[in-house]
C-alpha cells in the first residue's frame, strides 16, 4: 500500500520498510521456499504499483492471483496482521483492482497470441529444441522470407516456407548455403509437435499489442494483466520462451525514458528458474542484456523463485530490490547457498543473516532495497503487509464475467487468418500446376520469370495482393519474318521452273543430237526457264 508516496511493504518492529517508486525500475527478486509467503508479497507489491497508477503484468502459476479483481475479506488472519502492525494509521482498507485475464490456450482468459516473425528464429529454435545446425537453417529461412517480403504469421506459414525451400534447395544454396532436406524435415517435425502442444493457437493473429497494457482505470489505478500459466507451465520451454520474448518485445517497443518518478510498467515472472533451465549461454546473455537496458525504458522486472541461485549471476547482479523469505538448508550445498545469499546483503548488527534466513516464519522476509540515493539499505527482518484484495482463486463464473466485460476481449477474442506465406505458396503451386513449363508472368514487368523466383511483393496483414496472368497479345510478324517468308517462296518457284525447263530441253536435244544434244538441251532449257521466271517476278 502507499504511504507518503512510497510503497509500504512491511514493518521491522516499529520501523516502516518501503520500496521507493523512483528506484522500482532497478528490478527485484522475491525468493523463498514453498509456503513461506512469496505469493502474498507479490500481491502486496502488485496492488501497490497499481494504486500508484503503474500498469502491472503477472504470470499466474497457480491460479491464485485472480483474486486481485475482487474485494478482499477481513479474515481473522488478516485482522490479526493489521492489528499487530498497526496499519489503521496508514489507512489500510480492503480493495479490488482492475484486472485483465489472458491465456495462451484461450481457456481462462483472452487469447494471447503473437506471430512467428515477432518471436524470431533464436527463441523459436529454443521452443523447438533444435540443434545448432537446425537453428542455423531456421535463421536462413527467416532471412529468405524477409528478403522475399513474405510474412511468417503462424505455424503453417513456417512449414510452407520450409517445404518451398526444400523443393528449391539448389537455387537457394547458391545464395544462402546448403540446407539438407533431412534437416528441414526434422524442423517440420518439431513444428508439428509444437502445434499439438498449443503453438497452433499461440502463433496467430490478432497478435498482442503491448501498448494496450499501458493503461489505467477511471480511478487512476494501473491495469493489471494476469496471464494464466497453469497449463502453460506443463510445457516449460514454451512458458520460458514466451516470457523471454515478452521482455524483448517490451524493450523494442518502448522509447528511452531515463530516470522517472515511477516505472512505466512492472513485470512479475513467477517460477523464474524455468527461464534459465538448460538455456544456452547466448540466451542467458540476451536476457542479461535486456534486464540491464530495459531499466532505461522505465520498466521494472521482478523474478519470483525458490532460491536466488536459480538466477544466473549476471542477471542476479541487476536485481537491487530483494525480498527473501525463508530458505531451507538441509544439505551442504543448500547451506553454502544460504551463506552466499547472506553475503549479498548489507549487514545488520542486530542479527546474523545466515542464521535468520533459515528461521523466518510465514509472512516474514529479509528486505533490502535501494534508497533515494541509489544505495542498498541495511537488511531488515520484516513482517510483510497482508493483501487488500481477495486471497486465493476465483470460480470460473466470476472469471468469465471479468473476461466478457473487458474491452480488450472485443479486440482479441476472434481469430483472424490473414494473407501470409502459406497463402502465397498455395497460389504459387496452383500456377505451377497450370503452367508446367515452369514460368509465370509478373504483372508489373509483363515478362516471363521462373516459377521458383518468387516475386517480391509486400503484403500487409489485412490486405492481399493477387497476381493474375495478363491477356496474351495478338501475334504480329516482324518485317524480318516477312522477308524471310517471301524469299523461301520465290526460291521454291524458281526451282520448279528450272526442273520443267530442263525436261523440255532434254526432249528437244535428244531428237536432234543424241546424248550430247540431250545434255545441251537440258542446260539451255533450265537457264531459259529461270530467266523467264525472274523477268516475271521483277514485273
């Protein structure tokens, strides 16, 4: 909750413990063993940011964050916590918050979609679990699609593009390198598997416009976007890659903002260890870079996990606001991890951090944040505030009521299959089957082009550009053709006349002078006949 324009997160005895809004985009970490109170801390922070007017995104792993949309109840536990912390003087009251529900599988929220092109080859390769060679080929496929101005929206677009490249491998290998049909077939198999696990609905349009999340309700509260991840987490690679894509999408869509009085938006990623499990170094480097740079865009990212060791060191070093609940240490490895966490805090002379971490009660945490000068505060053993909204999940009827009444449901509920690579390839094959010579006609140039040389036509997602064959021109012989035809005709007539003259001359010569007269008469008759024919033509 807010007090004196600061986010009151809890109390250490009689001392208030705050998160300062101007330092909230320095990112944060909420860690602790199962059942120690991480979800309550997450809700308290999300409610406070919303009250501050900051939009929030939450990955709901267990379905118990949906209660943010309903007014809380003053249960005995909450009343005891309010009384013990003396929260009446801070204006504590139960409340509800504006929430939009999203679901990749379209079951417990508005459909959340993106396109294959927006996901990009690197993240898509991780979802598909491709090896290095197959990942390189997928990069080339995206490059070819980009060079030929073809949109890759859904899975069938990507499969159509792969089949087209496989059929024309000889042509593309000259410009882009060899791509074996076996490797392309392996990528297609992976895409088919992805479709079966939800990719068919996730990669589609209308794709999410991140700008729709930067909004407030009529009371000035920041809108909270809740992504239901209960089913999505059954596919850890898809869940992790989606969240990584989301970070990149936010970073690329926002302008530089510098230091602000409060964040533009705050993201909470639950089960954060899934983001980094088995992730290649290039992907971890990309996340680390995004976390470093996205702060300047006015965005704060908070990771929620069981142990700080679940987060790579290069990412963990960027998380300045830390709320660490109890971490159980039963093995030498876990005890070493606890000591490492203790050393990351600024020490408090009133207690031993290593010993305290393992003995914190439910709803207690060690808290250290950045003060207004950007200096880490001394760690405090803090009792976290109770949430003001409803605790736990809501029933399907209540959830559907929220979904149907949401304005964004009208924009994103209906699936749209726009013109893209699949439709273009289908028309290309249809023209090829009607034109077995392997040529097609470009409307713009009126010239023949090989059917494998895909016309570079740019199409928007909502419109299509169709190519049709122009009407064939009437055949008109050229002057050269006319001269060639006339010459052939004259030579034929001359030859016939010569033969007739020679036969007549032979008959006359034979009757006068025998064989000698026959030969002489034939030659004279042939020459005389050609001369008469030439004179006739010149006339």
